[in-house]
C-alpha cells in the first residue's frame, strides 16, 4: 500500500449558481477549494481523500487566528434521512460506489488510522474512487462547531445512499441529519454521494 500527500496552494474561485439537493448553496461541490489530499492504494483501487474549504472566502477566513472551538462528536446518536437527487447531471457508476464501499475500510485499517476525523466549519472531507464521491460537509458557520465523525458512519451513509439512490440510477443523494443527544446544540452537517 502506498500513501502520498499533497498540499495544494490557494486556488482561484468562481462561484456557480447551482443548488444541489440538501447541501447549502455555500458548500456546493463545484465551489469547494482543495486544501490537501492523499491517495490510498488497496487491492488495486486508488482512493482519494481530500479536505476542501467550502469556498475561497472560507479558506481565507480559516487562515486568520480564531479562538479554539470545542470539537463535537457528530457520529453518536444521529438520525439520518436519505434523499435521492435526480436530473442533476451524470451520476456515479454503481460499480465505483460499490468498490469505494469495500476498499475504504480496508485502506483505513491498513493505514492504522484513528477511527474518526475532524472537519472544521465550512469544510468538507471527500472520499472518491473512480466516478463515485462521498462527502462529509460541516455546514456550521465559520467560527462554529468543529465536528468529529467516524469512518464507520462514512461507510454506513455511503452504503445507504448508494443502495437507495445510485443502484436505481439516480444522480446522487444526500442526508438530512438530527441528533437529539446533542440538543440544544445545533450541529449542521450533510453527507452526500455524487459524481466525482
């Protein structure tokens, strides 16, 4: 297995007027700015894991010193509703999503990674293989809650969205999330599956 890391310099930003399902207009896939990425190779599959800012403005704001915020575990006790998206362009190939579902846990186990990852507000963690992309998006405003999320949740959400949306041939899908264990704290996040 090989692992490579790349840190990408500040990229130019062009906002496109496109609303995808349940993801807020401030964090559309085409507007996200790559911050860093790494590639995991396992069983002949290349998985790209990328951290992206929701926009160039968010990336610039994140460079300013901010008060340290508490990290909240968004993986415990959530109730997730899955919604499929149709007629929004080309969807991912079912085979790529199935390969991602199988290869991601194996790649992470081989890497010896911790069981979770952190995503600052207005950032996304993306996992892609071929045409299939899964994204965990922290939709809280800049200065809001940093979220910790488990890789098991990525697998479960990815599998459910793939089976509910991609297998029947839809463009993609997203989650609507509530977590009664964390009330009154409101933690806004979305998980989506779409064409990479």
